[in-house]
C-alpha cells in the first residue's frame, strides 16, 4: 500500500532538480499564505463585514419603524437619516418590488446582507451590481417601497485589497529570489552532467572548471581527475600498441627483402604468406589502438556513408536499398570503420547479406544480417571481448586476432549507443546497432 502511494507521489513530482528545489521552497510559502488568508477571511474580514452589515440593516429597520410610527413627519425623518447616517432614501408609491433576483450566491457581501435582512423580517430586494460603489436596496412599505442607496463602504472593509497585495507581493518576491538562487546552484550540476555525457561519447572537452557549492565543486574536481586518468590510460595503451606494431614492421621488412633473395620459390611463397598474415595482424592491432583516438565530431548523411562502405566491396550479394537522407552527428571515420568491420565478418562466413537503416523518434537503428553459421547464444557476450575467437579451427582464424567485433562495440558505445547480436531471419547472424539521435 505504502509502496504504491510512494510510487504515485514520485510520478507526480517533477523530475528535474531545479523544479524539485523550487517546489521545496515555494510549497511552504504557498501553504502559509493560504492559511493566513483563510484565517484572515474567517476571523477578521467576514466577521467585520458581518458586524458592519448588521449595523446598517439595523439602521434601515429603525428607519422603517420610526416612519411607520410617525408618518406625519416622514420628510423630516428621511432628511435626518440622509444627513446623520448618509442614507439616500426615497419612497416610491404604487409600485411593486422587482421580481428578478440579482443576488450573487458566491459574493460574501450578498450572502451577509441577505442573511441579515431575512433575520429582520423585512420584505426586500437588493442588487450590489447595478450601481458602482453603492448597493441598491428596496424595502416594501404599504403599496410601494423605500429605495435605499447604501455605500458599499458601510458593508465591507476596504482594507482587503491592501491586505491581499501585502500577502501576495512578498510571496512572489521570495519565490523569484529562490528561482535565481536555484538556477545558480543547478547550473554547475548541468555543466558537470553535460561534460560527463560528452566524455562518455568520446567527444573532446575543453578544460573543465568546477564551480558552485562545495559538494558540487568536489564532484567536479573528482570527475576531472578521473577523466585525465582515463585519457592517460588510453593514450598509454595506444602508444604501447602503436610502438609494438611499428617496431615489428622493421624486422618484417627485412624478412621480405630476404625472401626476395631466396631462389626456392615454394619456400619463399610459404614464408611470404606467413609474413602477410603477420602484417594483417599488426594492422588490426593498430586499428584497435586508434579506436580511442581523438576524432572530430561532425554531421553527415549516414545513409550515404553506409552506401559508400558497401560499394567498395563490389559484391552483388550485399543488399541495401535506402536512398533517404538521414543526418547523424558523430565521428564519421569511426562509424565507417564499425560498419566495415561488421560487413567484413559477414562476407567471411555468409553468401547473402542484408543491410537496413531505420530512423525512430530518438534513436537510429542499423541492421546487418546474413545467412552464415551465426554465433551460439552462449558466446554472444564473449565475442565482444578483445582477442576472443569463437571457433579457432575456422580457416581464417590464423589471420585474425579477434578484434573486429570488439572495435565495433567500442565505437558504438563511445557514441552513447548499443550493439546486439540475435538470430537472423536468414538463418545466420543479425547485428543491431542502436545510435541515439
């Protein structure tokens, strides 16, 4: 029960830190102001209005009683009430009270006046909207009625507007100041989140300067230190693999020269094939080492990029029919290398390859499927590990070091995406690449 209630409250609450902080500041102020207004209306304004209305209705009742008891001095009585009590009174003869009722049920003035008039046992009709600043009150008398024009100041306190102004203006002022402070406090967190997102996607980050509160600044410093350690580790890995590969090229070149001088062509050809395989392995090492290299982000037509990659193979078994212009922002050369590695693997083991690209709301999906032998389900997670081979007995296992899928996975994840391997409808392997837009 409490879990369901807690989950419902979480769904209602805002998700962003700025709006949550604003809610923490603004909600108590709003509740306090509403409480003050309720207490004010109940204990002060309504009771004051009730007393003022009761006094005015009593004056009207006194006038009708005096007028009824001493009708010979009617003009004098009217003049006294006009002069002393500021009541504008006229007697309308031979006329009935209006039948239509202009009372407003939602108006506190109307409700209080109606209640007091009923308790005085007077036959009445009134309107608070016919005249600006006055209440039009008619009291039945004989075959006519008395017409009273009562100032609204006699019925209600005019300080309510000033009170409401003093209540609302400070609240808006405090909330406005809170918004400015909250923006200043959440801005460093947003900068830290943006820098983390860019770094996670492998993009270049300018010198990050932590700011804000002490805790946020400390988190920023720790992120910057972690970023520099990771970059240093990646650079060391790349430099090490590049150095090893470069150093091995020199003896391989000497071996090639020696092989060219061997007269026995059979031995020379066999050794040349081994040297060629070694060169291919070195190229894969260099390719793996340069995966984390700094490459500029750019916006390009990814559909055209895939088409250019597939055209290089000049293979009629590769099917791709998508001429739509799909713009994507990323590192073009790395995406090109990723697609190339996956297509290379399919060409090695399959005869038919289907490539498709699909643009969804916030994600781009690239499908590469073939009719090859596929990958066993228990090996799906292992094939993304560097230097891992599913079947070491395959023909080309000697010329491959098992870095193709690992490189492709690193490239996709560096763009904030994901890569999945499933069973193809053709019976082989289906690769799904998810790239966020």
